C-alpha cells in the first residue's frame, strides 16, 4: 500500500473523516480484501467471481451531464445526454460526501490514453475492493511509488454503489445515478454495482475532451499485423468486435476504446472487458484462457460453490456476463498501446434480417453514413416484447458515450479516411439464408476468412457488384468463402421475400437518418441512403 500524508488528495474532493484510505493496493492485496469482506469468491485457477446485484448492465437512462456555462452549447443534448443542473449535482454530492464519513475507501491512481501527448492522470475512488481491482485492471497503471506520492489527477470518479439518490429531491429518474460534471472533471456514481459504469464514464469524458484537441475518439477495437499494419473494428455488443480483434495471428492494441491523432492510433485503456457468455475455447482460445487466470474479475458468471469451477454457458443471471482483465493477460499484444494509421476499418453488424452481405466495400461518404447509423439488430428473446428482428441504431457505434454532435466525430473520421487512404468495409456477422428463426448465422470460420482476405489484400483485385438496395460494393469472390453466401438473395428459399425484407430494412435506415439529415453533407446522404420502393 502506498502511504500518503493524512487525507492528502481526497480533501480536495471534500472527502473527510473516512475510517481508512487504501491507496493503490496491488492485485493480491485487493483479493484479500475482496474475500475478507465477502464481496466475491475465488474460482478454480485464480479468477475472482463477483455479483453486480440488480444491475447486470449499464443504466443509460440514469446517466446525466451537468448543464452549465461550459456544456450548454457544446453537448449534444438528447438521447444519451440528459441534463441536470449544477444545483442538483451539488446537493446530491454533499449527501454522498456525508455518506462516506467513517467509511473505508479504496483509491487507484492511473492513466487514460496510451499516447504520452494525450495521456490524462485519473483517480478512481470506490467503497468496495473489487471495484478498485476493476479500475486497476482497466486503466493504465502507474507502478512508480515516487510518482504516486505526488499524483495529481485530471479526472476523478467516485463510485459508491450503496449510496442512493432520492429522485424527487435530486431530479434523477431512479435511485441510480451516473453524473458527469465536465467543468469539475468529476464523475459520481451511485446505486449500481455494475463496474462498466466506471469504465464508460471515463470514456464519455474523453469523448468530450479529445475531439477538442483534434483527436477522433472511437468505440472500437484495434490490432496490428507483423508488418505494422493496423485495423479498426467498430461494432455494437454481440457483433464480434472483441472476438475478431483478439486474433492469434495479430497483436492486440486494445479491445474497446481508442483515439486517432495525427500520429496514428492509441489505446485509451490498459485492460479488456470481454463479454463471456458461451465463450468457446476453440473459437476464442486467448479470451477463454483469460477467464482462468489470477487477476481476472468474472462478473455474474455462474460458479459451483463446492468445486469452484465456472460455467460460461449459464445465462441464468444475465446474458451480459463479463471478464475484466489487464491486457497483459493476452499473449500477443502491443505493449505500448500505440499503432500507425489504419489501413482498413471494419464496421461489424449482426444483421438478424438476413439481407446484408457478409462483406461490402464502402466509399468515404458511405462510411460516414454508416458510422452515424451504427446499425445492428436485436433478435427475438433478447428483450421482453421482441418477437421478430428489430433494427437498432447507435450513432458512431457508441451513442451513449458520444458527448458532441455525431457530425463532430463523423467529420473527423471522413477527414482521416481521405487523408490516409483507408479502406472501409461493412462485415455482417449475423444471419444468411433468411431472417431470425429461418436463417443461420454466418460461421465464425467464414468471417475470419473474410477478415483475413481484407487484411492480406485478397479482395483488392476481385470483381465487385453494386448492391441494388444499399448501394455499397460487394465482392463476387472471396478466398475460402462459399461464393453463394456473397449473394444473400440467392440463399433465401423465397427470393421475393428477401427483397421485401431488404426494402423494409432500408426504410428503417432512412427513418433513422432523418434526425441528422440537416447536418449531413448532401453527398453523404445521397451515397449512403439505401433505395426503397413503396
């Protein structure tokens, strides 16, 4: 434990009269505290298994940004960015500080952003040991005790899951709250134990500050080949972003959050937060091994209390089972977390309608359009009331975390695509041969072959055809991939039903983009909007 003078560094946040401060406990010491306090249990081979209680995922409707002189004109209010007044924030914060008196707290001081020019020191204050371990896993560690003694954070997160808001007093929707005060560079979180709120609150902060420095902040994964070539993978949950970027033949830069500056790509984090439900040892061997290592946190994964063996196939608690581990748990990584400008960008989607081709090439304008659209689909059974496939759109493939107007990020993306001659691909990891209930998921083997063909240049010199509905270019041939699945309309038993379904999905795209139409350049709208028939 790094000793500091009494209360140094916490009084500036108003935190006083706490029973004890645990500064920078290393992983083994945090394990001891977790087990001693009954926060989690040790599993076979060394991971620690935790429960997040009522909240097994993020609570986007409970997230707020303080609306003040700094943010009023800069934040894109609406959807994921709900305003709360400075006065409401201050009242809630004072009660939170009173709650912490006589409590023990844990502090981890680390960094966000691997690039030294953009690196920001951050402080994570938690009331539980396991959330301190989560912060230690997910952010970039500072190991020098002399540096830690004089650490001055730019951003601070205070996570107090056992403290609750009073909605009628605090102006919140419920007892749960995630509030970002960008002026004070402070986040307060209460009423939820879901650790992802810590990680994503810092990401949201960076989505505000990095674009102001001319850096594109991105919700994507990134890896690098032997020759230094990099590729970005964008995609919403369930599309294969983490799986496909953790490639045994390439080196992982990061699995979820990156910046793109004039020098190239850099990771924002120091760890991974992988979804592990039904994780396959054969298809995802590296991630699978991370679920069996000391230092890994397993959230809501089922464990046999007698044998202490985990069951990754059990979704009785949630489909959103997670593993948090330092990126160094993986065998092939870029330790510096930095790479050059990408040669390729891949937009991943799980198309449950079964109409999208497995791969298509996008123009710059189409790339900006699909970046703003951020399409995937939910299937029957994933949410109450969903009985057929439902189109889902998340701007910039990360709407809940984007603070500025989507066009701020889209323009930065378009500029970099043009400047660095980047190829952008649309890859469907979803269904082929029919909609959900009829079609089958494109095999991971074929998706990996497609990714390989993109990266080794095999798709550079094959013939292409223009999709009559979505207007992107579809290759007629891809090595080691059945030629028939490249023409999805040919895989349906009823081709008329295919075109009707494609038309229905095209209308969903056009309806979604209407919100942004006034800001979009005309050429982006013309090239991106799919054709529809009445």
